[in-house]
C-alpha cells in the first residue's frame, strides 16, 4: 500500500492506493477536478451497503430488496466487505467482474451485480459527497444467448399430451405457451382475473420465493412490479373454451383449483415431469414465453403489441429488427380440433 499527503486549495488529506502509480493517478485526478475532492472516509464497503440497504428497503418491493440483499451478501461483501470505501478502485472492480465470470456466472448476472454496486455508489455520493468511483465503471456487455426451445412439431406433441388430461397444471402450461405469462404470473392467476366475455386475463399478482438472509427463503405474493406489469392479456378462443370448461370459484387459484398458493418451482418441476412423460427435450418453463413470442412473430404478429403483452421495456427487447406487419397471430386450429375430440370422447365415456 502506498500513501501520500497532499495539499489542494489548502485542504490537506491522505491519498491511499495499492501502488505508487495508483496514488499518483488519484492525485492527478483530484488536481484536475478540485471540486470532486472526497470527504474523509472511514467507512467500509460493507458499512455503506448496510446503510444503503436500510434506505432502499423503505422504497422498493420485498422481492426487489431480497434480490439486492442476496447479491450484496453473496457476492460483493465477501470480496470487498472490509475494504475502506475510499480505497476502492476501478481496477479492483474489473478484477471482481473477471473473477465472477471465470467462476461461471453469466455476463448478465455479473452486470446486474455491478448495477447494484453502482446504486450504492450514487447513494454515497449523494448523502456523503464522496466521489463516485463506480460512475467510471462500465458494466460487462451482455450478449443474448440463444435459448433452447421446442420445435414446432415438439410443441404440437406437448399440446396433444396436455389435452389428454386437462388439469390445473396443464391449463397453466397452455396459458404460458399461448399468452406468454411468466411462471410467477401464471401461479398468481385466480379465476376472478379472467374476463370470459372479452377473452382477456388481467395480471394482478405474481408469486415468487425470495431470500430473507441466513440461507432462508419465504414465498410471497406481490402485485406486479410496475403499472405496466398489471396488464390485460388477450387469450385465444380455444384456450378460453378450456378455461370455461374448467371454471372454478372466483377466489381459487387456477394452478391449485383452491385458495392454496403453489410456488413457481413446484410448477417448474411439474413441467419437467410432463416433458419427460411426453418424451420431449428438457427445457426451462420460461422457454414457453419465448416460444410464444417466436410463434407470434413468425405468424406475422405486430411487434409493438407483442412487446406490450410481454411487458418488455422496449420493442428492441422483443425483437432486434422491428416488424411493421400487423396480421393477427395465427391460432393452431389442429390443436383446437384435438381438444374438441377429447371433449366428445369424455362426454361419450
């Protein structure tokens, strides 16, 4: 560690760094920007995060806070915790990012960790007037990875398998495949959320399991994360027919056909079991949402409308190249016909 005592505008202070070069760089920066001289800081990175978490807890949802807390406690504190905040350098943060990516974390996840770190840096700058070293940190570039999806014939096989036994789980899987609902959203759908007359479902809540610290978790039911998240989604006619045939009490969740909440990881396990029984490749439940988007666009669906249904922040998130085609999304009539056959057979039986 190298240290240097400097006087700038009659303001004496110590500059710390891991090498003479680092101290020199900090000194040159201070001389070039005398208005950005930090106040003396004896607080550690851990101390700042403890204070920042207490502040954000008052203004964010429980799930968002749990997300922040987990990233801080699991990744940031073990690496930076006891370091004095004013000794934090860009080089250290870049080394941290590199280590996390080499350890197997995705670039997207590491980027999310750094965004949390940057938020704390803004807090320290605003409240204590410390220079925000994190403002100069560039988050890792995230490149979209191609997700494994079921091919058209495999999706058809999945639907036929589900139609042979229309139960609450089958309904939820079909809803996600034909409306793009997230797993937490579909777990939170109640029969009262369905407008049978206008063929739409309103997303009013989401179910998720969050970390509460000390390796403990709890399941929560939250309203959507934003006003845009609370949206009404059009439902294909043949899916609405299935819902009408299975309709239950308004205060029942579709997933359980009762007032009991079923958590997303249970639905994920059920979905994996369905794929195995149907002799289909193992894919994540979230891939149903991507299949819905892909199928809609290939059928000529309007990108802007699709983006709103999926609750994407921008059209670019939905598709790299905007599509101005406004043809309606095609409904697989063969699956509809298959359901009619199943209904006729069950009525005869």
